[in-house]
C-alpha cells in the first residue's frame, strides 16, 4: 500500500512538471503566433492603406490622358506630401483593430495600434525633366504597333533631312538680294563721258513687298476664324519653379522606338489647327508644343513661318532646275530699265524675280495646307501652281485644298519630331495642366503635385509586444 502511494506521488510530480513544460511551450507558441499574426495584420493593413491612397488618383487626368497619378493637393489650392500622409494614416487606422473586442464581440488578443507613419520617399510626374511622366506615357502606349509607328513618323523627317530644306538659310538669300537691289549703281548711259546713277527697278517688287504683311495675313483662308485663345504662360510648368520628389523612382531614358511612341502619344492627345477640341484651353496645342507662345495666333504664326521657310527652300531648289521658268524670269528681268542701261545687272534682277516667284508659290502652298489640301515635300513641274503672270498678282490665284503629298498635320508632325525632347515634354505638361484645370475641382492642378510612386514606413505596437516597423514601396502598375 505504501509502495502504491509512493508511485502515485511520483506520477503526480511528473505530470505537474510535464504540464508546466507543455503549457509553457503552448503559451510560447501562442505568443509567437499572436506576434506573427499581429505583424502580418500590420503588413496587410499597410498594403491596403497604400493601395487605397493610390486609388485616389486624379480622375480627370486619367480620363483625358490615360495617366495614373495621385494629386497631393486633393483639389485644394496647394499640394503637400503631408496631405498624402494624413490620408495614409487615416486609411491605416480605419483598417487596424483599435479595441480589445473582435468581430464576435469577444476579447481578442490581436488588438494593436499605429504609433506613427510617414512617407520617406516619392516621385512626381515632373521629376528629372518629366522622366516619370514619360515612363507612364510609354506604359500607356505599350499596346501600339511600335514598328509601324516608327516607320510612319520617321520617313518624312528622313526625307526632309535628305533634301536639306531644314538647314537651308533661305532668308539669307533674300537679304543678300535685297541688299544688291537697294544699292545705287552708276554708268555712262548717254555717252557723254559722265556716269549717271542707276536705281534697280524690280519688276516683281509688288510681290517682294508683301513679305512684311506676315504669312498668316497672306495665306490664312479667313483671319477672323483663327482662334483668339491665350494663356498666362507664367502659371504653367515650363515657366515656373517646380516642386521635386526625393528621387525615389525618377530614372528613365528613351530609345528610338520609345521616342516614336512618345511623339505618337502627343499627336493622339492634343489638338491642332483644323482639328480643334472644344474642351481645350488652347485650340492649337500641337502648335504650342512646337512654338511655346502664349496665344493660338502666335503659335500658328510660328508654325506657318517655319513651314514657309521649308516651302521656299523646296520651291527654290526646284525652280533652279526648271530651264523654262529660268528663261521666263530672265526675259522679264531684261525689261527692267536698269538692265537696259546696265545689262550686267540682269542676274541680280533675275534672282529677285525668282525669289519673288518662289515666295508667291510658297504662300500658295501654305494656303492649300491651311485649307485642308496637300503639298508634296519636293516640287515637280506637275505640282507647281503659279505661272509667272499669276505670280505678280498671286493673292488672286490662291486655291483652296486639293493637291497631293503631305497634309498640314503631316508637316506639323515633322516639326514636332525635330523639336527638342525636353521642350516637348515641358510644354506637354503645360497642356495637361491647362486642360485639367478647366475641370471641376481642379482649378489649382499642378503636374509637379502628381505622385507616381511612394515609400511609406509604419510603426505599430500591441499589448505585451515591442513596437515594430513595416515599410513598403508602392507605385502605379500600368499595362
């Protein structure tokens, strides 16, 4: 009996010791599981909170331009990363359990609280010269046929470069001839042994004098229909000091294919003369991206002036190969009184006539383009419009539309493609700003308030645990 009691005593002690170890192990496992669960919950809530913040992207920017950016002004007059931090903390707290009661109403051991949160890094659309913006644009354009686009947008520019029209200083030729024409020459015209002064009379002076009127006055079909829209350029991205991110994710470079896609995006999203958009602040947006002036008229004028130089270079190159037209010009030059007196002046007068003929033909080309017609990059006898007689009164011989070759939009695209990438990007940001600002609740929209990616740190704690931190980097994934 005594031995049995002794055995029972050993068993009791053994079980007590074993249960202590087992319970300690179970409690340790439970505590570890609780700690792991709280940390996992914190990570999940961090993900939810950051996704929720990204879900507040600017709707108008997305609807019109297909771009996903978080406007940290949230429709207010000034933007700040602190606004985003407040939204982030609010989302975190709403998804984090702050009481000891679970969803069943019973006590839970997973309650925790946010000690602090903050954004430690971010990038905005305008960072690094608009690299962040361009990256999103390229993501948006990924579905387009790159090979086809590259071929189409590059061919005309290649042809232009081959001709050398863009590098031809045609105005220099005009200025030189004007200087020669304006000089006073002397010769003994009556045989009395004394030289008389001779002023050159240019038979095409009436044409040459019209240059000072301006190309739009001469070529536009209806001056009253040119848009009068204007802006204060100082209010937009390319003219003001821009806010910057921390450099979190602002590295991006473009190769030839990417540049072609970027340009195609510009063509797709902007308006131009003849293809205006009712809801655009400036009606000629492509012209603005090229010229950067503060009114539609000035931007269209700059484009027309550049196209005039191209057309003059092209038309002059052709007329100098057309023997019949050169003969006509020489015949007219020989009728000038100065040439009769001094035959050696014939070449100067002939050149003046050719330059005037070239100018008149170029104005005709611009008129055709501005009325929806087409003009080939390189002229031929078949595509030449004005006769020598019609040149002298070319304003009465301008015809609308028709023709073959390239449209106004084609020439405008060539201008955009040859423009500096940095200028194009900044002016595109201007266009985006001015159009988004015209929508409800976006009066003070700024592209440098638009966040693409951000890094956030969260510090949380729970009862019986040391505080712990979670950090995440989130950005808009497009494509």
